């Protein structure tokens, strides 16, 4: 398994290219922007090898590049069922706040908690982690966790946007905290981490997390 991080967009957002080294099959996770670097990375792997576009949630900064990747590769767009409406509603995906709203699109595959998505020889497990949005999810594969805006280094995503929910966020973080073993955390923004580091240092995963105001 190989993971390549490409950052871009106005915030900026981390997009990941996940590759099964045994078969060459690839997935693009959260293409929230269009960039030459992202296009070149896809072309380097071969457009026919890019099979999936995996979305951790439906905010504009995680989906703005989906149409371009879809047009280039034909990859199947996957998102949790509870965030489906975000793909066609600029108030939900927050692109009403930017000059050019996201062009609406549809998902090819609707996901739910516990689903397992094959990518070559890899098995990607869907973990529903509502809080940032109602349909936020994480993708677990091997020792990697792609956590979007649920879990980031020593913090978590905002819960004050439409469908956000702070108690749900804390519940989702506790689910992640109690996963067996350690994971390399690939978040939607800023630097990478490990689950063990977050268990020890992330205040939103601690016993006093309810003391924080969202």
C-alpha cells in the first residue's frame, strides 16, 4: 500500500492517492481542488488504474475537484448515504460562500457504516463518524485511517455548520479512540499523526472533552 498526499485549494485541503501496490489499483480520497500536481499524480499511475473517488464528507473543500477527476478517470464516486444531499446543495456543501459554487454531481456508490470496499487486494472499511457533518466517515485500510475533518492532529472538525453536532463528534472520536491497535492518521487538513498520539494528546478524545465548547 502506498499513500501520496497532495495539498491544495483555498484552505488548503489534503487529498490522498491510495495505491494497491500489488495490482496498481488506486483511489483518490477527497479531491477538494483541481491542480496540476494532482492531475500529474493521477496520470503517473495511469487513469485506468484510478478506480474510486472516496469522499469523507460533502463540504466544498473536499469535493471541488471531483468532477475533474471523474472526467479524467471514470472512477466511481463514493460517499456516505447521509451526505448524499451535499453533492447537489450548495447551502449544505457551503459552496454558496465562495464565488463559484460546486457543480452538482451524483454518487455512484452509496456507503454505510461497516461497508468494505475492495481496491485491488486492499479492503477499505467504512466507519461512520458523524459530527462535522451528519454523513462524515473515515476510511480504514491496513494501518492507515483517512479521517477527513473528524480527527485532525490534536483537534477535531468544526460542528457549527449545517448538520454538524458536537455530542456526535465526541461519540465518533471515542469510537476512533477505542479501535484496536494503532493507525497512521491521514487527516483532511494540516499534518499527519497516529491514533496512539491522539489518544494521549488530543483534548477532544479525553475524559473531559465535554468541557469544550464547539
